[in-house]
């Protein structure tokens, strides 16, 4: 079965649960699921019930597709995402992004918890993603291209939409949420990086590192969906000042910083023209 056929079956099922046509899609990463509480939900669908959807195996990912209103606009949100390290293919990881477009999404807002590489960053800071480096050793666009989904050689110019980034920076100023800017490096995980790896990733231009986001952005741009991305710095990868870290600490740090992301994203959605 082709990806397009799978998307069609998935959308047909979702349409039995809701007729919503959200213009904004949101992917909530590790420890960032509480933004869902701000959504005035009309419909919640467990991933397990959705045809062709993977099921998140990470403890901090709830595994629900939410439909409702945020900032007065119709949105669909993934409360929990999928990762390559869970054993899924990149096509499976990004499948929900394909589905979102068919549901009406024109703007995709992605978020993640990340390790900070830039020594000017601190744990708990919110960072606007300006660009990314794909270090995940694969690409969801490999294989025969379906021209009805997008071009064979998609241009990654303006991968993280400049107008949306400008809107995010202005909104952050208006609502008094400190917002850094940086380049995100996507790696496979699931291990955290060694000191030597942190040093290397910083040398090649990274400001933060994580295990998600890049595949979803590649597919979004392939199909013409605009992208806005945020990272929450949950630990610092400074090779000469490393400390022990764990997934529990990362989730806890994300939870403490999340109110800033929630406030900012809600305010941005209110101002979108999508």
C-alpha cells in the first residue's frame, strides 16, 4: 500500500470522529504535552485507534491526537511524537505530518526538548529554531517519489519559515517571553552524547541537539507545509563542564520551562493568518 493510500484510509477514519479542518498543526515533544491543556478540545483520538499510526513507546509521550481550538483557531495537536530510535522507519515517524496536510493544516509548529550546545544558553531557555543539520543517517524522502505528495528534490531554503520566525520573535517581545535563536542538530539517539560528540556538534554549527524534529520538517517542506520550530533546553552539553543526566531530569526540566512555551505558542497562534 502506498503512503498516499495509507493517508487516505487514515483520514477517512479520522473523519468518522471529527469533521474539523484545522489550519494549524502542533507536534508536542518530550515533556511538553501540557500545552494540550490549553486546547479547548472537541475530539481526542488515541494513536492506537488510528489506522497506520505508530504508537509512542516513550513514557513522557501521551499518544493522543487532539482536535480543538487554541487562541481562537482550529488546531490539531500530537500529544506525543514518534522517533527513529523506537524502531520505526522515518516514513512511519513522519506519517502524521502527511495526514495533517490532508486534514487542512498549512502551518506546522514543532517543539522538542534539547541539549544545549551554545555556551550562551542555559537550562530552561526557549530557543527559536532557525535551521537544522540532519545527523540522523537517513531521510523520510528516500525511495520512489510520489509527485502528488511533493517534488523529487525539495528545496530546503526557508525550511523554518522566515515570516513565522519574525512573528515568533515579535510575539515573544510582546508577551515578555525570553527567546533565543539557534541551529538544531538532529541525531538518532537514544543515548545522550559523549563530550567529544558535543564538542564536534558545536564545531560544525549546532546550538542545540536532539533526537527528533528533522524528519517531520523534511516531510512538511516536501509537501509545502510552512514550519515554525522551538526547542526547550533541558540540559547543557558543554564538553568541559559535563554533569550526569537522565531522561527523568530532562522531562523534569522541560516541565518547569513549559509554561513559557505554552504562553508563546498560544499567542502566536492567535496572530497567525493561516
